[in-house]
C-alpha cells in the first residue's frame, strides 16, 4: 500500500509541473496564429481564419511581439508598433510580462512545443496558438 501511495505521489508531483524549460523559450520565436480562446467558464471560441498573425522575437528572456498581416505573395504588412516583454520564472512556471506606453499585463506560459503554445492571463482566459504556415500564391 505504501508503494502505491509513493508512486501516486511521484506521478502527481511530476504531472503538476509545467514541463517548460528555459531552453524551450526560444521556441517562441516566429510567426503564430491564434486557434482558440477558452474563457474561465469553459466557453470556447475557435479561430479558423486569421487576418493577422503574431510575430514573436526573443533574445534570452527579453523580446517583442508584433501584429503582422500576411499577404498572398508571402510577404507581411505591419506597423512599427511592438509590445516589448520580459520572461520571468516563478517557481516552476514562466510568465511573459508585457509593457507598452498604455498598459502592462502578464500571461502565464502553460504549454510550449515546436508547433503550439498556450498562455493564461490573470482573468483566467486561455489563448492557444499554432505556428503560422504562410500561403504563397505566385
């Protein structure tokens, strides 16, 4: 019985960690499109077609995010506006802390791999992203 309890406790401990390492943070670099938003009450909104994508660039634990509009020729249109951020580690979790001239906010990074990532804000809203695959028509 003690062995079962110990195995269960170890499984629970490892199951509760985020699984995101500091080395994984560079996977944020690139173009991302939102796929789904989940509200705290469980309601979901799917995004099947996006007119804008997010471009994320990191340099260590600092970076920026810009809104980009992909064009059919494979190029992007954008403004000079960018949201600067700093990534911080809190216990086993990473937070992306944004600061602009108008606002400050933070999002907890809950999932991150080569093709997807997810964040949750302080209101409990979850944003799921997938890597953007451009469509080029010549």
